C-alpha cells in the first residue's frame, strides 16, 4: 500500500507492507510524486530484505 500526505510544498510518501505493517517513507517536493514513490518502495524492499543500518552505512549509502 502506498500513501501520500501533502504538507504545504512538501509531499510525504509512505510505502507499507500490509502483511507485516513495516513502513518506509520519503519526503520531497510536491511535483516529484513518482520519484518519491519509487524511493519509498525501494526503501521498503531493502528493509524487508533484511538490510540493516550498518550495512547501509558500510556501503556508503545514507540511511
């Protein structure tokens, strides 16, 4: 499930895995809806795959 919430010039996109309730989100400009959705879904996939913050930082990615 994907949910969008607008707050002024910003849009928050939350991707939620229905079976586990796990959620990942991305925030950015309102006009980047599709980009925010891709980011949130990608973050959720990484979380569900078991990527930990240590792995993310060790690879040079920002958590």
